[in-house]
C-alpha cells in the first residue's frame, strides 16, 4: 500500500476527530463569532466531549477502509478471507497513521492556529 493511499484513507478521519477545536477556529476565521465565543466553544467541545469526537474519527476511519476495499472489489466474506493479511495490515497501518496524524494535526497545527488567532494561550 502506498503512502498516498494511506493519506487518502486517513485525512478525513483525522479532520473529523479534530473538529472539537477546529470548529472554533473556523468560526473565528470566517467572522461568524468572536474570539471569546470561539475559546469557550473549544473549551466546551474539547473538555467534555473529546471522546465523542475521537470515536467519530474512528468510525470515519472504519468507513473509509470499508469503502476503500469495496472499491477494490472485495465485496464478499470469501474475498475478504482471501485478502485477510492485506486487510489486517491496512487496518493497522491506518490506525497508526491516523493516530499520529490526529496528534500532529490537533496538538500542533490546530493549537498554533488557535494561539495565532488568540483563542487560547
């Protein structure tokens, strides 16, 4: 499996899991709310609901892997059994890349964008 294919599988789940803090940045950037509203929204969404967003990211990752293999012609259990090792390796690699991408995107990219906008210190 190529690196581009893994990025295609994991970019949407990473962004979906990061919506707890990314949504406040988008609201402030588009002028739909103030910085204080964005900061309070980020605190509310990340503080109490971060596991819901992480679960949403895992569900998106499972769906992206499912549709990836449906597109490659793996439609029955017999076909999945024949390609079992490939499917397991893809799931493991996607989980690792997705977790690392989530950590980098949320704790580096989104954090510094929020600091730049003044949402959090």
